[in-house]
C-alpha cells in the first residue's frame, strides 16, 4: 500500500468551508480510511493500493457530492512532498510564509509557462519557476497583494493547482513521517 497526501484545492477559502472532522468522516466512509488531516486547508494523509489517478478522481467526486465543492485534488508521496520543499529554488531565500509550491495535476507546457512569465514580467516582484508538476512561487510582498491569483495562473498554465507555503509543507512532512 502506498501512503499519499491528498492536496485539496478550494477548501476553507472563498466560502468553501469544511470542518476537518467532517472531511475525515466522509473520506473514511468512502473507503479511504483511516485518514488524517493536517491544518484546516485540505491536506489529507491516507494509504491505498489503488492507482493514483483513480484516487484523485474519487476524492474529488466525494467532496463534490458531500460538500458541493469542485476541488482540484493532487496526490503526492512523502518523497514528492519533500521534493516540493527541497527543489523549490526560493526556499531559504524568501520567507517560509511567502514561498509556495503550487501542486498541479499535470505538467504544463514550457510554452504556457513562458507566456505566464512574459505576461507577468512588469506586474510585480514575485519570482516563479517551473518544476515537475509544480510551480514554485515566491510572493515576496504577500499573497494578498499579488496579481498572481489562482485564476490568473490557471488560465495561463491550462490547469488548476493548489498552493502550500513552506511552513505548511514542513508541518505536513512531519505528520507524514510520524505516521509512517
């Protein structure tokens, strides 16, 4: 059985409120249990022998059916979460609260990333880098003042993602390591 972190997008932001106890309950009932959550932003740790692609789709379906939220769901192993911190070129330079890894369900094209860089070049101080099914982003002055919204990124990259800052990712890694 593989151990996964399901990163759920659109959870506990923009009015999409879900109590983690309720989320654990519906996922457990749907056969994903036992599940653990980290923080209240849609980070679910669980084990399964099913294919990763099927699991992500099933979790998204369970959330839509039970909470009426269209959530993007990406799955990562502990090593992949570690890589999301280790490989982030801005980690250690910027504030852990401002440096993010945006997890993507698929790899955007280099062309779409280049277009994103071109369109954003004179709009802000944020720094961006493309990784393997991730976008690394240093918000520098804060997420709330940035033009790099989820929608802006989605349109340019051609897919939705879900972001976690370095502080959150380190907490997630610690929880995953403790539950191994």
